[in-house]
C-alpha cells in the first residue's frame, strides 16, 4: 500500500463447492468466515464481514446464504462499500482440500489469484495459507478445532434456532473458549424473544475468563451490557473493543452512537472520527461527526466534517442544512445564516421553505430584529404563494417571538375568530398559552374554551391548556394530575411537556428539574431541542449553576416547522440564563453582553417573569 493511500476494502464472499459431495458445502462458508476474521486486524486491508454484507439484505432483499458468494452476495458487498471482491472455489477430494481465491478490483475488474492446498480437508489451514498471501499482518482464528468450525459454519446457514441452536451448543461444548458461537447463539435467542436465555449464554461466555481472548471478551461484555441495559458498562466495553480491534467499523459505530446518546460528546466525536477513517464513504457518519464536534464545541472539526459530507452528497441540500446547524449550535450565527440561505437558494422549495425560516432565526439570535423580520417575511411570502393555510398563524407567532406580545395576541385572536379550518384550534391554543405567560388567566381560560369548541385535528392542544390553567398545587400533585390527564406510554411526550410547562409557569423549579432531566436523558440530543435550556433555567433557579453551565454551551437550532407557543419558554430566555450564569461565575463583561441581548430580544412587552427588570438593572449598572 502506498504511503497516504487508503487500504482496499475487501469483501470475502462465500466460496463455491466444485466437488461432488454436498456434505462439504459448509467449507464454503467456513473459508470466507475464517479468512475475514484472520484479516480483521490487518492494517493494510479493511475486510467487510458477512454480518455487514448481509445487513444490506433489508434494502436489497434477502439472499440464500448457502449460495455461492459471487452470485448471492456481490451486490450486497458493493452496497456495503467494498472496493475489492474476494470470491473463490474449492474441491475437497483425495484427502486434500484445494482452494482458489480470486480478488477482483471492483473499479478496474483486474484480478489476482491466490491458491492453497492442504491435507485432510482442513479449512483452518487453507484459510491461514490464503490469508498470509494477502497480508503479513493476518492473525490466527479463534479455534483450532475443525469440528467446531464445521458446526459454526453450518449453523450460520441453517434457517431457524431449532436447527442452528444445537450445532452452536455442540461447538461451545467442544471449545468453550470459542466466542463467536456464544454470540451467534445469543443473537438467535434474542430474535426469538428469549432474553433470559441470551443473557445466560453471554454470562457463560464471560465466565471463561482469559481463555476467551481479550477481543471476544470485550465484544461479549458489550453485548451483555446492552442486554442488561447498563449503558455505562457497554460504553466502557466498546471503548476497550475499538482499542483491541480498531478495524471493526461496527464497533466504532456502536461506540459513537452510544456516546452521543449519553451526551459524552468528546468521546462521540473521536468515535465518529474513528468510524469515518474506516468508512470514508459513510456520509451519515460524517454528518454525525459534525454534530458531535459541534456539541463538543469544536467548530473547526464540525465544519470539516460537513465539507466531507457535502462532497459525498453534492446534489443534496441536507449537508448545507447541517452546516447551518453546527454553526448555530456553536454560536456562529452569521455563518449559520449563510449556510441556510445557500440551501434555500439551491432549492427554494426544500422542506416547505424551512431554510428561509432558519436563516431568519439565525439572524434573530444576533439581536437584529429588523433584519430577521425582513428575512422571515420572505419565508411568509413563499408560504402564502404555496397556499399554506397556516401562514398568518406563523406571522403572528413571529410577532410574539420578537417581543411584541400584545400585538401578537390581538393578531392571533383575530385569526382564530376568522378561521374556518383547522388553523383555529392551534391559534386558540397558542393564544391561551401566551395569555398565561402574560399573567391573564381569564383571557387564557376563554381562549382555551374556544380551542376546545373549535374542534379539528389540532384541538388536542385544548387539553394541554386546560391542564395548565388548573389551580397551583405542589409538584407532586401536578405530577399526579399529569398522569391522570395524559395516561399511558403513548401520551408520555405530551404529558412531560404539559407537566414541565405547568411547573415552570408556577415556579416549581426543583420539581421541573426532575421532569426535564428525565426528558433530557430519555433520547439522543436533537439540535432543535429546548429541554436543555429549560433544564438550565430550573437548575439556575435551584442554585445549581455548575449543572446549568454545560446545558448553555450550545445554542438550540430553529425547527423547520417554525415557531410555536412554547418557544418563548426558551427564547430569548437563553440569553438571560447565560447572563445569570456569567454573573455567578464572575464574568461581568460577558454577563452584560448577554443581558443586553436578552433585553433587545424581549421587546416592548415583557413576559412578567421579573427577568427583564433584573436584566435591565444589571445592564444599567454596567
């Protein structure tokens, strides 16, 4: 391999039996499996295994696993990113196994041929001989017992647990240190909804200790931690695995995804970097690397990742949208606006013109209300031209968002009264929440009642506003009300939103922090999520500035669906919270800057939280 060049990506497909005895068919799968494993840790070639190849079956359709690889697996191997295809044939006769492997360059169709001839039908020896011809860095397979290999290879090609399970159990009994058999058996048990059996199988493997080998122990430990829902242990096991077997892209992918979900962003960034080094054509991994880097505060890596993403998908607009997002997450508002604008220019109709709205929001974050309003009006005009029935509702929401609360309420009420379609329920719901935020419970109650009367697919918002208008109570009582009003797992999302809003409106910040922390940890980070801002608000009000600090490091991106009534819980409060945090940390100049931005964006009609007055006092004192 030339210095600086990438190693070839070799997919070794199932070998074809050219002999007369069909009972020797298992050797075809064994040769491919052993070769893939023996070359798995070589640095001068990247091998794509059968699991990754057949992961494409969901897209391309299942292939008969016992068929010759060149006919059954070629398309899937190419879809998995192979640059070289290894396919071959064998004959086991006369006391000798003769194997022939052809490695074909997928681009040029040039081939090179490797051969091996060993005594006694020894697939292990034949594979080792072929592997040593491909790379000097090949390793030894996990068992030297040929009968174990046969049971394992045949189990791979049997259609059900009832058939393959006994073969795998036999293989484990013959060689208790052969990790792949445990892993396959556990996977089959899990597919048949027998989680307890899968856990027992993996625990039995772990009990083998050092004999299992470091790589297999780490792999099985990761699987077991996943089954037992122990994400921290799984994270540790996956981190160990990629060190022991750095050429396994699936391990890097699992580590990156889990670290991202656990919000270990620096670790996720490095794991995604490890993945793209091994899977440079994986555009989704480049995209995720960009977001992980942005969450970690590394804007240079984030931008570089999005450039790679764009190069792999030059005709698509999502790379520009993602570039805008990572810039905005890092507070680079001008660059974010430019990226969103470029996306809108490339395809004005992309995602219902949402890039125009995102560009306007990026400008609004700078405090330029007039410039942002001019930009968003372009969005409103194209939505009006597209006969969007919600365009006037969006206009009213923007007026509210830019601080003109009374004007927004008047426009929203007029819209709600004059609408004959499903806009009215949402308009009344927005108005009810706004009136609550302004402290006018009578007006809020009237709007909530009107929302319920208006019906339509959006009238479910009336249940939320009715809930929020209930008399104040303890945090525990609010939680009980939420369970009663929005019962069952299907309503968990709206239940958590309604409960956290009620707790914040009534200043039960300790109780709100518990609900918001659960919501924050329940899923992967989303660029437009406002839960981190609300959690930071609760933490700051509860005296936990250290807990709030990491939550305020990134700026939530705008949603493609526009503003909604609940956005005012986080915007422009984000700047007030940053100002409070900076003041508590003794960063006076930064606090003044954030307070002033907050006041600029709060507009002439404050929300009656007392925050405007506090910010005005602090800023005036500067």
